[in-house]
């Protein structure tokens, strides 16, 4: 991308950060400290307030977001109503002997005592270590890294792709292994928490009922954050994230949930869920202060000259699911649904779709990595009555999918790799403008990662899906795990790292399958 376009994008990013100052307050208004900070001044804690750990995310060449949240127990209840000062310290070495910068941040109950520090003034492509200090309490040490300079030559990008971590349905052994890997990024593509329970598949239990209010979503996030393996993965690596539906409620689409709740009522629930999500993630931007049920999470980052990485939002702006059941909304399997042929229907919303396609067609990076929450290749089943389509996934928005992939073909964009989650199975697939039509050329490749813990489809249905979709080279839903992706100049290699279902606390991961994509050749190949 040329310098003028990059400048306009940077200006837009700064303008958006200023517009969202009320949510970014602790980050944007953090006071940079020089020399030795008086970090020890402050509360005398009876119980460690850093029990939810630390995290970093959304790296840029000169900055990274650093996160924690003060978890205040009843022993320190008097502090809940206070504005509390926290110091964030950044070091150039793991031994914490080479201080780089410090920031003092104010936080309070309106943001659940969460802390977001936009650590700026850092060097591109560097490793950093950080911690938070509040009174007599010190957080665990986290590791972060900035992305390379926009025009830097980069040899590789190592990503762990993950999604769907239902707390009740398994243990986070995938995060344990990811924490120990030499990675550049963790890429999480949705269903970080689950609002729902199913006693048939319960290995450990959610606290509280189905969240609907802000405090309830906060407690659900906090429970997930207490998991030691998840904490370790956050502390070890910088994360890049998008969401799917369970961060709010299953199968929601824009302003509609499965119960056909009045949209204004549902949007209040969505606003609560979005606020709690921001309060617990290393994100730059929070809910729009003018409309708190809106929150921008789609983004684009570069990894030197090697790759552009988009994170897309497939929930907030989409059209409602086609051909709905009048008694229960959300996704369902349909046949003969005429609305699927409507070219105006969109998964991403018109503005996001235009932003993405323009960025994709103008990208000058070697690889174009597209992180979105679900499976893009078709998974419909051929039956005597016709072909089925599940209306909550991309099969429910086939014209939007064809439009996106046709733009790739028309612009002659090479090296496009779609990365997804949601469907609780590993998938390696070819992407054509017309799904499943061998006369339509392959224009992109797809890797979908199985779930961290959430149970998958039964083998009978999955066998029908494989038989009906020749574009799918690999599909297995019987194991849990994550996908290890290594992006190099000449190609991308991927390993599906899995353990048996359900994921047990002492589970061990193995490589289920390997695939590769060669630079300049659209399509997945076995490795």
C-alpha cells in the first residue's frame, strides 16, 4: 500500500481513538512516567487483585495494548467504590532489568476496574515484558511483541488459530501447549465465552445462570479468565481477536436473537455483552460512547511486507437469517429458500464489506490472511429433495460469499487464505466463486480450526457433508484443539493440533493432519 493510503488509515485510526476516548480513557489518558515510579503508593491489598492475569494484543509497529483487571474481593470491598491508580511497567528483557517505559492509569467500577494501556513509543518487531503494580500488589509478568515495520522484510509469521472454548465442555490443554510454543500471535476467532449450558456435556460448571445483564457478563468473563492455562497463553503471547455469537447469545444476527426479543431490549443486552467483552480483552477500542450497542472489532494489521491480516465481524452488521422459523429464530437447515438468492443480503454489512474488499484488492503484501468467525466453504448436503443450507453460516449468505470471492478473482488477488472457527471441526478446503462447481476456478484457500473444547458434529452427518462437498479436502469433528500456522514467503504450512474429545485436564495433543498453500497457487494441498 502506498504511503498516502497508509497515512489516511493512520489518521482515521487516531480520529476513531479520540472519538472513543470515554472507553479508551485508561489507555489514551495514561500518564507516561519517567525514571522510577512510585508504584508502591496505593492500596494495601488483603487479597491479590491480579488474579485474572495479564494480556497483550493488537500489536502495531510502535505499540501494543496491555491489559489487566483488578479483581476486588470482599476482603477489600471498601476499594470497590474508589478510583484506583495502577502503574504499568515495560521492560526490554525477561529478567526485568532493562526498563523501557512506565504508565500510570486510573480505573474504577464503571469499567469493572479493567486497565487498558496503549503502550506507545516502542520499537517495531521487538519483544517486551510487562507487569502491573498497584499498592503492595504486583501482577504476573507478561510477554508481548510489536509487529514489524510496515516495509520490513520478514521471514515468517507463526500463528496459533483458535476458537470456541466452552468452559463446561472441556479443559484448556490447547492453551497450555500454545503458551509453550514459539509464536508471533494467537489469533482467536470467536466464542471466547459461552452464555449457555448443557448438562449432558459438563466437565466443570459455569457459575450463575445465563448472563443478560452487565454484571452477569462480567462474572462469566472473570470465571473464564481464572483458568490457569488460558492465563498462561495470554501472558505468553500477543493476541489478535474477533468474536462470534456466544459472546452475546447463540445465533444472534445484528439486532435479533433467537427468541425474537424486541430489538431495543436485545440491543441493551448486546451493549452489556460488548462492554464486558472489552473490559476483559486487550483491545484498543471499546463500545461507541454515542451508541453502546455498537463496537468496532474489525481491523487490519500488517506483518512487515510478508502479510496483511484482517479480522472481520460476522455478527454485528449482518442481515437476519433467511427463511426463519416463526417460532424460533437463528440458524436452521433449509431447502428451497428463495431468499438465499437475494444479491442484497450481506454477512458483513455493506460498509464493512466495502472496506474489506477495497483493502484486499489494494494490498501489496505477499499473503492476505482473512480471519473471520466461521466456515466459508459450503457444507450443505445433497438430498433427494434438493441441497440443504444452514442459514447461520456462509451457506445462508451465498451471494455475499460469491461477491467476495468474485472480487478476489476479478482483482487477480493472489495468496488469499481464509481462517475460521465456529463449526467445531478441522476443515481444509478450496474456495471457488461458485461453491462446489468444478468449472469455477479456485481463487482462495481455507483453514478452519476445531474448537478448544466445544463438542463437534456426529460422524454420520459429517460423512454426508464430506460426500456432498468435493471442495472440502479434510473435515474432522471428533477432536478438540487448535491450528498451528507458519507463514513464509514461499508458502504457508498448517498443522491441526488435536486431543481426544472431550479435552481432559491431562490431555496431550498430536498432529491430526498437515496442509500447505504454495505462493502463487490458489488452493490447499496435503503436506
